[in-house]
C-alpha cells in the first residue's frame, strides 16, 4: 500500500517528528511504501508533491491544530491525534486502513469563520532599519482598509519581531514575502507564497496584498515554489537578492569593527602600536577579528542565499581564501556566487542511493563545493582579481581632486535616485565593500548623500510652508529626524506623490554633498548611524567639513523643491470655489 504520513503538532515539534518516525517504521514492517511530511521548519520530511498525493492510496494525518487538507480531497484520509498514533503505531495503521474515508470536502479554513482573507507576511531589507518596518506598517494599514486579516513578522537589524506561530501560518490563505534578502521558508511548505521587494510593498501595499491572494504559488520545499512560471511572484530574486543577503549579514561586522577601530584612535592615532595597551586590544578586536570576518561572512551568506545551508561552509571557505589572496570584497562576491551555485547544483543533480543520501548535505556537498571553489580561487580567480583590487585601491588613495569630486558626484547621485532601491543599495554595497580595503572616503560620501533627501524635504516644508498640506508638513518633521539617522526612505512619501520634482531635487543635493565630502577628504569608519556617529571621537575625520557638506546638499534639495513644488490644493479651497 502507498501511504502518505502528515504530522502537524505546532505546540510540540518533537511530537511531530516522533510520530512520523514511528509510523514510518511501522508501515515499513507491514511492507507499505511511505512518504512523510512534517510541519516543522527545523524537522525532517519534505513537502508532499502533487504526484505523490495522486499516487497515494491512504493519507494519515496526525495533528493537534488547524491544518488545510484541501489538497487531499478525493483521497482516503484518516485523521487522528498523536496520543492515538503513538499508543500502538502498527495497530493504528491497520485500523486506519480499514476506517479511512474518502475526503469529500476539506474542513473550512479558519479564515472562513470571520469572512476575511487571512494572510501572513515577512518583511526584510538588507540593513533591517527602514524598509523592513515601513513596509510592515504600510501593509498593515492597507490590510485594515481592505478588511483583510494580516500578521507581519519583521526581520530587522535587531532580529525577528512578531514571530509568526504555526497556527497563524496554518490558517493563512497565502504567505507574503516582502523581502530584499533571502529568508528561511521551510515552515511555509504546502502554503501559497507570493514574493516581492520591500519597496513594492511600501509603495503599493493594497495592490501587493491583492496580488498575493491572486498569484500566490504553492511552496514545494527548501524555499522553492512549486512553479516558477510566475515571474511576478519571484520579484527581485537572483544575483541581486543574493548579493544583498550577503551584505546584510556582513554589516554588523563592518559596524562593530569600524567603531572599535575608531575607539582605538581616541587614545591617539598611533596609540594602537603600543603592545599590551587598550588601544592595541581595540584595534586587534576591530581590525584583526571583525574586519577579517567581513569577506568570509559576505561570501558565506551569498552562497547561503543561493543554496541554503549546504552553501554556507563552501562560501565562507572561499571568502577566507579571497581575503587571504588580497582579492577584497570583489573576490568575496565571486567566491560566494561560485560556492553557492556549485552547492545548489550538487544538491539538485548529485543522486545517491537512499541508504547514503544523508551523507550528501554533511559530507559530499561541503567537500566537493569547497574543493572546487578553493581551487578556482587559488589558481584562477586570485591573481587577476587581486590585481584589479590593488589598482582600485591605488586609484582611490592617489586620485586627484577632479577624480575624487567625480566619484563623489556619482555615489551621491546614486544614493538619491531611488531612495533605498537597487541603485541606492548598489552604491551603498560598493562603499561598504571598500571598508575591508581601508578605503573610507567613499563610505563618508555615500552616507552623507543618503541623508540629504529626507532632510531636504523637511527644509522644503519649512521654506514653502503654504505649498504643503498639514499632513505633508507633519511628514516633513518625521523625514528630518529619519534623515539625521541616515534613513533615506524618510523621503519616500514625498517621492511617491511627486517623483518628477522630488527625485531631481534630491539628486542635485546628494551629488553636491557627495562631491564636497570627497573634496574635503572626509573618511568614515562606520557604515551607518547618521550624524550620531559623530558622537564617537575619530569615527570620522574633518567633522565640521563633513557637516558643511551635508548642510549644503540638504539646503540645495530643500530650496530647489520649495521653488518647483506645486501648491497643495486644500479641500476647503476647492469647496469655496465650487
């Protein structure tokens, strides 16, 4: 007999695994063929495929909570509890074979009781500061307006908040993943999943929720939907998303390392050279430890994003080699992609007998992927990429005033084009990567320019107060605070409403700030924090000139937008004219 075993015990994952193991063993003693699905993100058991369900003669469902059984309609199904199944597994199987009934109609979902569509969502952006929480808030407001029931889990810089429980996931009609980085999706096996970026969810929250309900794709397993035909459900996947995942995990290393190095300078610029002193210890922690981990973590989590856990070890090994060979962040990116796609290929195409299949993820994939990645880095990638990085470092260290200004103009403008979108993140990732090579000037220009758009909008609402509605004036105050914290997304409410004026004004100010920062020779140790980084001595040099660059660019953006902004028509004025 061909039997499917499904266990779902949200409040006791160990029970789920135990039931599946004992029932599978009992079925094998009876000579039955089995396939298992365990509803636990960390447990064994792959989601059942459509072909497996069609071929099944009996479906055993052991659960303690709500579980959608719609896919088993028309099959002989036996539902029970863990206590009944564990009492005598073999007898339980015999009884199930005799008493199972054809499932005519699945039990109504919990959502039907309230009459509201039920959704769960995860929001996550590379830095985990702005887009993550702004997208979550926008989705929740849109859900309330549409009459949807929505629960959102945020994966920000402080970790996961409002974690989705098993009962909420089981009751959901669809799972919305509004993420710019890769997140674990094993717990959504068997659910419909819709993917988009945080920017899309933030700017079009209502349309995003409606599309999620209409276009969700069944999650087949290991983070892969059953079908990839719907390009819309896989927005921002591929190399861009993998790179941002690596940058996201690398950032804490950069922040901690940069600030520790800056703290060592508090005692004097060369105080760390004295062995056994506190400055020497701080430099060792920040420079020798934290910064040494930057490239391996970048490469490791790029590979993790591509191939899940099998890619992590080869990616980190490749990243460590990239660092040792002097290839910098560019070599780390190459190592991460190489290791990730190798591990993914081995996972998909390496076929082994069932008896030794368990060796594949813990032995064969790490060994083969690490071997090939390591050899490629040493014999193929290392020398030419190290040469490129050496040339880039030489150029950055010795570039003249004109080149510095042009680089600042480019980075500053890119930071203001899409306010947290792909172009903004590309400039930011480039600058963060250069920190590993002790090139700190681009980071200073990038962060300064990123503060300009929201601060500029705040200035515009003050200079041209009558052109803005009361709501916009309040938004301007919030934007100013966000800008001081280096959260460019604070200008999004203005850009979404008036992009043809806000974006050019922002680019003009951001480009000026970036150019001035490079011209003044400002260097920044930390990749985030906004003006609050200035509270740490020596985190940035030329602090007053750095502030001047930010003020100059922000004033340009504020004045330009105040001049070109069309006055907001108040409802009372319209009524009076009528």
